[in-house]
C-alpha cells in the first residue's frame, strides 16, 4: 500500500491497523493447510482468494519502498532474510480476513464516501495545492506502480479495516494510574554522590609467589592457549603483477586523457570565515561597524575568538553544508565581508580569505596515473592467459616456487594463525586478500591440492605445507604474560573488596566525604540523573545501580577503564505529571496503541482460524525464488 497516500494515520484505529498487518501471518504460518495446487491462487481466507498476481504486485511495491528507505536495491536474499514475503502475504491475508468480516457483519463503504475521501485527502494533492487534481493524482499513482482501480480497491480495504478496528478498539483509554506509574518511572530524577576508585588505590601489587601463580594459571590457562598455525606458500597473479606501464605509448595516454578530461577538473574552492551572532540585530550592528571602518579581524577578536576558530576551511561550493552560506560566500570578492546572512543555525557574517579558481589538471600531472590505469586494464585480459599457463605448469609437476621464478611473480611464505598473526603474535604482512586466503587455507588439507582463489580479476594459488595443532602452553613459556594478567586480575579483586568495604561503612553511617578523605579521592556529583538520560561519569551500570533503592541507597559497580564506583543516592525527585498534555499524552497514546494492537492481532488470528486459511507454499517459493526451501 502507498505510505504517501494514507490518511488518518494518527488515529488510534489506523495505528493499530497499520501496525498489525504484518502480525497476521501467524495465522497461516502455523495452522494453515499448505497446498501445492497448480492454480494461480496463492492463499485463501475463507472464500476469499489471494492470487499470485496480487501478491507479486504488493511484494514489488514493498520491495521498492524498502529499497528507497535503505538507499540500495533490495535483493531477493535480503528480502527473504527480513521476512518480507511473509509480511506481504500476511498483509494480504489480513485484508482478506477483513473482507470476510465485512461481508459477515454488513460493513461497507459507499462509492460516494470513498470518492469524497480521496478528493479531500491533502496527501493526494500537489505540494501547495488547495484542491484535488486528477492529472497529479494519475502521476502519483504511476510513480507507485498502481492504476486508479488498484488504488481505489486498496483504499476501500483500508476504510473497511479502520471501521473494523474502530468498532473493536476505538475509544480505548488507559488507566490514569498506569500512565502515572510509567511517567514517574521515566522522569524520576536522582542526585548522586560518588567516588571513583582507580588502580592506584590498591597499588603496589607485588609479584605473585610461584605456587599462587601456578594455581591461578591452571584455572586460566585456556586464555594462553597457542592457536593452530599453518605454514603456507602463496602465489598471487594480479593485474598489477603483470601490468607493464612502460608498454603504454604516449599517444594512448593522450587519447585517454582527452576522453576522460572532465574527471580531472577541480572546482573553485574558497577559504571561508564565519562569525555567528545571537540575534539578527547583533549581526546588523556588527555589519554597521564594518561599514564604519572596523575590520573583520577586530570583530573576530571582539567575539573572543581566533581566526582559526571561525575558519570553515578551503571548500568547494557543494561542500558548504548551509546553502545560504554557500550562496553568499561564493558571491563575495576576496577579503570583502558579507552582509548579514540568515543561516540554518543563526545569523552570520562571512569573509573569504582565499580563492582557488577552478582548473583542470594538465596531461603531465595525470599521465603517470593514466599510464598505470591503461596498463592495469590491459593486464586484466592477460591475467587469464597467464592463469592458464600457470595451471599447465602446476599440472606438469612444477612447484609454486618454480612457477614464481618462471613468471616473475612473488612467492610469499608464512607461518600464520587464523587471525593472520605469526608465531611472534604480530600481524603477518604481504598476504593477498588475507581474509579469503586464511579462510581457505585453514579449511584445506596439509599437502593437498587446492583450487586457486579467484578474487577481483586476480588468482591466488596456495599450499598448506605444515599444520601445527593448537595446544596448551606451559607456564614457563608465557610466564611474563601470565604475571601481567594475574596482576590485572588481582587489582580488580582488591578494588572490588575495597569498594565493597566502603559500601559497608556507608551503610553503617560513615559519611561519604570521610571515606573520600581516607582514600584521597574527590567526591563527585551527578545531578538530575534519570533512567533515560543517564550520566557519562556513572556509566550505564552506575545509573542502573543508582535506581536500585530509595534515597540513601548505596552501591558499588564497575566503572570505566577498570575502575570501581561507590555511590550514594543523595536525593530523589518525582516531578508531577502534567494533566492532558505533553509526555503524559504520548505515554497514554503509546500504551493504547500497544494494547489495541494486541487485541486486534488476537482478533484477526481468531477470525482467520474460524474462516480457515490455506497457503500454496510451493507457489510462494517459486514466486520469491526460494526453491523448495521453507519460508
């Protein structure tokens, strides 16, 4: 259905109807009879049929709408992964359910009412138009892949659905007590006083005794396990490897430059200074000072700024974010201040301090790049020829080393783990297309023959010469690293114990200021903390802990960068809920919509079960390109 053509979407029945179309597929996903008929009937709800053509049109519209939202074409695999086929068919089955209910209960929409509703809908008018225009309406339908008959049918379904939704849940109200409880939960504010204990509070930490380290290592030795290593030989045949820029003639370079000259142009760029003013009056007064002889640099200084503070940089027109600023700046003469400019963020004065004219790079500037590009393009064709020769040589018993020497290619040898690190724990350099190569190498057999990888006009041959299985390391192999890790862990144990001891003292009545003095740390404060807004110093865990009890509540939680936070709730403020406006109304609306969606969804599911539903799963799979796989 056309989102841009919906009306009444802010009413509760409309929200419920729109929100629940996709839920209705539960009725056929679980209890439907799955058919395999050869007709074009894809699904049925009672006596109402949904044809393959109807589904394909709706599916195409939904795919196109999603493609516009995400800014790229929606592939069939992507559509299936997000359940779009089920959602589309679910919406059609919801429409069919409503049609059956309308027939059973006598609901209907007259042609006159439908026509009047379309004519009165402002979303079906051209921007700024005060009345309905059939030509614009036809254009809008065409843009959305519909004709008039299809749209009227869709509109009639929506009218019926909203009638049904209004009859079921229209006028649904939420208890004031529930709204108040949610409002208080969201807006309760707390003032928190807290201490941050860093590692310095528990240092120095001496080296562990041998028996202590040995016991700790036994419990954590999995963290020090040596990964599997593989000794591999890698030979890459790429366009760059066989390209010969010296073989490209000057004439070829010149012809390519003339053909692609437009892409070597650089637009005009200007260095722009921008001074903000709080009001248009202040900007006008500053402009008057400029006309009276004050220079722009004086205005910058009077604003408490430096030239670099107001410099937007050297920019092309399309790189200036505000269109009004771009228009004004690119109309100025060098070093001439502007009149006040009304930008998106306030009134500004501008000055251009540097202008770089538009220009096109010369042939001599870009010739080396063009030569390389021509050579690389030519090499893409020769890569295939060399590939065949390499395959013939390997089939004849040549080794990768021999092939590398013969074709003047680089052979890379390395002992590497699955993450691309060597035995020294440092990344291994020089591995082509590392992610794909390692994935293949660690799936290959030691000493086995492997098909070359084909990636981006390139081929990669590889051998696994040796496999060294992963193993547990003895403590002596990693003792230095183990001591560092034990020290880090011990610091956390001591910090946690210290923080827990402070919590006990706070609960016993010791003031937090006294604890801060003993620990030589500052008491920090966070005021007006809410569950939604949080606080950067406390972090998410600290905020959650702060709301774990009433005024006077104390807690200790993990802080950032290995710290521990000890906090105390100093004050709790519950703001009164405004009556009949603002957030309270939004809360009531959200709850009513959620409750209504739940009721309407249950109603649709029960109605579908009563009418009976079928889905031709084979036809659906064929329609969405899913083979025989279930969706």
